[in-house]
């Protein structure tokens, strides 16, 4: 493993990083804030929470959370300066990817892709690092377009990604070059490329499509509606998954997630909804739900994939309105980043 390893999301965590909502226009802002407050309340039962937000807002947010009887001793407020453009919300896009090394935990920061530039938030990781928000971890910068939503790992040497993302943002690099970089940076030995599958126009983020789970299991977005524009691509993706093998050469157990159907906003735009965008926080799995008939079926699949975990549905229509979902709003900080167990 080259002396380094990218932990699976279900491995022990110190905390979860959230970016407090900014630059969201109209009535959606209050809905997003309320969702974030509810999310903090749930996460605090399982891990600490680091909230990055403008310094002028810390007292107000702290007071609101205190009024909800949320235990403030589990929350760290980290003052940062946000950028001016875009919806400053997606911690998965801009937060650190953490690897375990022989010297301890290391936080990795990557360049923003052209698709992500509208979410530029003035290098949030550098700001947090300068104020010692991650006291037990070191820091490394890679000038390469990548974020936490475009790779998925099983913690046992396999990394899964959409080929379309790395082809688009690595013109001039061969497939072997890209795989070599991924193996060197993350310590993986088995890189798997998916050719097919998308949710609305989101063709690159693997966390909307396929997720690793414990016990050599893969959960994936499936579509049973032959009239849906996603049907053909997701069926081809399902066939690809059936051929996958882990780093030890073993096939994965596959569990399909139900299709929530087409959900639209007030402007009749289809929203990128997917049950695969769940968030694991130590002994809990928080699952996005969309007030759809398939919500309960999705929760049942997660029960099968994560035996012994608490499975909870989190209403996420308001996040879909902003172009993302639950996994994208948060970034886990594995055990050892904050030094609680050093």
C-alpha cells in the first residue's frame, strides 16, 4: 500500500466538516440553514462537527444551535473568509481528503476543476490549517483537479471513479499516467473505471451512482423505468458492476437502490436526486430522502448494506434544488485528524 491508505468512509471518524450556507439566493436560504441545523443535531450523536463560517456569524449560529439543545461541546466553530461566487455549501468539493500514513493522518488539498470553479471558496483547507483546526494531521497540496465526490474507495486497495471526469480534466495524460497518480497519492492498488451512468447532468460524481459498503458490498443507483432518459446508461453501468473484482480478485456483492423517479423544481427543471448520496458517520448512515414512494425501500437497502448501523432518512429536496445532496454537503475527518486518540 506504499505506506499510505485512504480509509473507507465507515471507518472511525473524529468529526464531520460542514460549510455554513452562504450566497444562496431567495427562500431556499432559510430551508438550507434549517437542514444544516438538523444535520448538526443528528451528527453530534455520533461525532464532533467542525463548522466553517464567517467570523461575524459565529455567535448567531452558536445561539441558534444552543436553543435547539444541541451539545455545543461537540461543535468547533472555525472562522473563514468565503469567496464571492457560487453556492458556498459543498464541503465534499472543497474539504480535505484524508489519507493514513506511517507518520499519521495527512490532509490532501486538490485544485478545482473548471466545473467546480464557481464553488471556489478561497482555499478553505489552507485557512483551516493556518488556525490549527486539524492539530494532529499534516497537510499536502496537489495541483490536480480532483474532489471527494469523484472517487470512491473500499479501504482495501480499490478506488472507483467515472472515466469521464478524469478524461475531461486530464487531457494529455494517458490512462496509465492517471492510474499511476491515483495509486501514488492514495496508496490504492486497484483502480476501476466506470464508463456509464449519470443522474441528470451529473456525469462525473461517483457518489451519486455507486458506493462501497462494508463486507465487500457495493450499492448502486438502479433505474426500472424504461421510459426514463437515464435507463439505458444505468443498465449499462449495472452490467459493468457485475464484472468488478476487488483488489484480492473477488467479486462484489451488489445491492441496487430504488429509483426515486423524476423530481422537478418550480421552474420545471429536473433535480439530481439519488439515494446513493448517503453519509456515514461512525455508527450511523444518514440517507437522503425526497418525499418519494421509494424512500422506505431505499432505507431498507441501506439496512442490508450496513448491518448494525443506525439508518436514518434526511429530507434532502432542498439540497437537490441547489444541485447536490447529502454526501456532497459534508466531509468526514477520520480518527486521528483531531488527535483525540493520539
